[in-house]
C-alpha cells in the first residue's frame, strides 16, 4: 500500500477497509496495530460510504481497469437492489440504539420523538446506505465525463480506455443499439415500473431515494431519445439501418442494410 504502489490512476494504493488490516503503515504494509493506524504517517482507509474519498472526484475517471458494456449488465438485469441488504455495506448501517437511549433522544427543540418518527428516520438512513451501489452504477452510465455515455448512445468501451478505438476497432467504442435497448429495458422494467418513480414523493423517502429516482428517470429519457434520434437521422440521410453507430458523430458503420439487433430500435420506439 502507499504512494510507492500507485494504482492505474496514479493514486496511492490503499488497504481493504473491510479487512482486518485496514491501515497502511509508513513502510507500505497493511495492518491494524498502532504502528499501522495511529502514527502521523499512517493511513486508515475510509469506509465505503465516505463519498468524498470513494467518489469519482477522489478515485479518478477510471475507477476500474475496464468500464464497458459488462459494467451495466447488473442494471439491465435488475440485479442491483434498491433497498435490499448489501452485505459489504452492512457494517456502515446506523446501529440500533438501546431502548433507554432511544427514549432519551430529543430533537433540538426539546420535543421527544415518537417511536414511529424515530423508526422512520432510521429506516431512511439505512435506505441511503442500501441504494449507494445502484446510484453509483447509474452514474457510470449517465455521466458523460466518465466516458461510457455519448451523445448518440452508450459506448461499447469507455472513452479513455487504452483500447478505445484501437486495433481492429470492433466493440471498442461504437454505439450498438441493442446494448442501449437492453439497459433501457432493464431500467424501465426493474426500477421505473416496479418502483413507480413517477409517483409523488412520500414523506418517508430519503433525500437520496428521491435523488436516485430522478437520476433513473433522467437517464432513461435521455438515453432513449439519443438512440432514437441517432438511428432516425441516419435513416433519413441514407435510407439504411446500420450494424452500429459512431459514438463521435452518430454516423452509421458496419454492414448495411442490417436487420439484426439494430431492429431493437423498434422496441424503443414503441415503448410507453
């Protein structure tokens, strides 16, 4: 660990915050003793819920060695829980206070909180921890600065990757309509429809839940429009449907006329 062992973005390697050795010593070894955690040059890795440290601003624009289509498959398949238990974040959940301490808790105004109000507040805090992973993956697909999203649809490989449009340049950046369609279908089925995010916010919804619902809806609307416009524009220009489309200017590429997976455009067009 430490600055002598930088990761691909140049940031010093850190110790696993979930392990029994979360601290990095000045000598570059992980451990849990005072020599690893308590000295002035020691560094304890922050918990995963520390957004300032683990956010993209801190980690860099390449949080993993590979950011491409597989990065969004859990979103397309509905595998990312909205409020379900995430084992590796369980330690960050708000602790259950003893009953006596709960009864003694009072807000700033001095009024004792009711049991229902207290449980609602604690549930909201837990939901914020649970939805962190889903929020982060949606950000990967939505934020153009991270390189996976383009003005014409989702890239097959993020801009900035060492293989981006390199070599054979196949599945290395261009937009493939069926991939965007699969991701959009998953977002619509497993999150927008199942959660009915267009409903009016409920009082018990946490601020992060409301933010996530807005992010999901915006991601869906924006990506769907971009793909539809890209295919339609090329059809009007050339009268053809292409295998894939340039992520740089939306120009059709590959075999044509192509009645394969690009035909999933029709599914997007007819979605309600």
